[in-house]
């Protein structure tokens, strides 16, 4: 194996960690941005919203471009755009320019599907499943890394511009790493479906926008309901359009094949779970017990380092462990384990959250479940799509996770701001956190049932990790699978 090929896995891990870190770095400092720029709360929130909306448009385009023209050049282009966006955000004190920088940073979302496609090209079958699991686990680790770094840099009222300078430096490192990767030609033929990309992007923007703004607009308002109705119409037109053209952005099979549909629904749930536990635990532990009767009065830094870091850092261990589970028992069993674990974690948080260790353990279990789920999804997708569709399939799944993250954010914000405890600073009631965790547990149970019922059982007996990995790759390539001994 050449030196450049050996770099494939560490570079993929790094750039995917960067994706999540860029997403969460800015979340805790929205209030600081609002104060510095002198804008309203709703205007400042667009620093997050604009990033997610742009990601919904960019991700499928970039995944398909990687399939058509090769992963390396597209990754280099993405990181260059992200670097320029980070420098712009770091150097400006203008909201429009800051939003432009955040839109440019949103191109980073395309790095995950591009990395998975690159691993499929570079690694031998015996290493592929574990490598994809490790890279997927970096999504959870990176999210925690972003929160922790923000807490450390802002602990004494630091300048939020430092976060964007750090993002620029981290992106430059990623750019250097991708430059060293092997050069490969594209694996797909045809051309980019611009009309389909425009329809999909518009539909996703109409879907995500009300989720991000629903708390301010009102969930029953004309704007929210109108956007959701328009999203349903546009996405339906997109599906009909894709079925009728020669080179669709998303093939008809990808829209209807049961394993892929299930993978996207599970991705939706995992994205919801990750952000629901991040935001709910952070808000719970920062609540002053003397006023509300619960909580720990923790600082933002303590919430990140003490309560959330153990769960996200555990991804370094749980990601490769998830890969072993996928290799040994298959993606279906691993997804069921992930859903059950998430249900246990949410249930524990609902019942036990009066001591520090209880919250840490509950959050750690949910985060480990998310990491296991992320480990299984790429293997499930690769086993059900052709190599030429690897990028777009993982792009669609990334979008599903992003929609889930938006739903998790919107749900937690709505639950923690309705019917607050009266006082100078309104605080959520304990019952609202309990309800949030109970909903998470119910959704986890539903996800476990869905996976158990809807995914076919691919093998009747357990295989060794080496045999299982080879089996998945052979099946993905349409080759006959040897009977297990």
C-alpha cells in the first residue's frame, strides 16, 4: 500500500471531524455575536440557520460532483471555499459578510459523503467496514470538540472572531492532507442534474427553514405551515422529475429501495438524538438549582467539559467498536443495538438527573448509541448502491441527519421555552426536560421496531469480521456471496 493510500483513513477522519466542529463552534456564541454586531436575536440566529440551509443545497451537489469528477479535486475545492469563508467570518464585523462566510463554510458538509466514497476507492475490503465506522464516529467526536473548544476560548469573555481564525487554521491543515491523497478519476458517467439539484435544494430549504424559525414565527403560523406545504409539493415534483430523466441526481431506486429509505429514516432519528441530548443536557445542567429546584448551575465551560465531553470523546472507542459490530453481526443488528441503547439513555435521563454522574452516564449512552448508528449507516448504504452512487447516497443520508438535527434543535428549544418558571430570567420547568427525554426514548423504540421489521435479514449465521466485511463488499458489487461455513 502506497504512502498516499495510507493517508486515506487519517485524512478522512480529520476532515469529517472538521465538518462537525465547524457546525457546533458557533452555536454557543450566537448571543455574543448579537451583542457585538448590535442586531436582533432572530437576525443573529441566521449565523446558524444560513449554514444549515446552504448545507442542504450544497451537500447533494458535492456528492454527485465527487462521483462524476473524482473525490480529491472536489474535496480540495470544498476546503478552499471553507478556508475563504472562515477567513471572511474572522475578519468581519458585518452581519451580511459574516453570513456569507457561514454559507461558504456550509460546503464542508459535503466532505463526509466525499470521504466515504474515497475510502471505498482506496481501502481493501477487509478494512473498509471498520474504516467507515471510525470516520462516521468522528461526526460525534467533532461536534463535542467544537463545543469544548468554544467553551475554553470563550471562558473569560473572549472574542468570538478567534473561533473563525481557529477554523481557518484547521481547514488549512485539512487542505494539506487532502492534497497528498491519490488522484482517481470519477466513477460515474453522465452529467450533473442541475434542475434536479435546484428542486431538491429548494425543497430542503423550505423544509428546514420553518424548523429553524418555527419558535419565533409560531408553529401554527401561516409562514411555517406554508413553507412545510410548499416543501411537500416541491419534493414530490423532484421525485417525479427524477423518475423521468436519463441521468438523475438521485436514482429512482435510491428513492424507493427499502434499505436506503430505512437508512435515511434512521439517520433522521440519530441526528435528532444527537442534538436533543446536546441541547437538553446543556440547558438542564446550567439551570440554577436554588431557583428552579433542579439543575447544577454549571457554566457553559463546565457543561461542555464535565457533562458533554465524556459522551463525545467516547466516540474514539465506540466508533471502532461499532465497526466491529457491523463486521461481526451486520448493519441491521448494529442499528437495532444503537436504537435500544439510545432508548435506555433517554429513559435514564428522564428518571435520573439529580446527580452529576447520572447525567454524564445518560448522555454518554445516547452519544455512544449515535456513534454506533453512524458506524452502521455507510455500510448499509454501500451494500445497496453502486460505486457510482456512493457519494450521492451518503449525501442524501447526511441531509436526513441534518434535518434530524434541525428537528432536535427546534423540539428542545420549543419545550424549554414554553410555560417557563416566572422570574427575572424565565427558566424551563423540570417536567419539560423529562418530556423531552421521554419523547427521545419513544422515538428510539420506534426506530428499533422499524429497523427490525423493515430491513431484510441478510445472513442467518454469524461470520467472522474478515468474512463479514468481504461478504458486504461482494454483495455491494453484485457478486455471488459464498455460503457461510
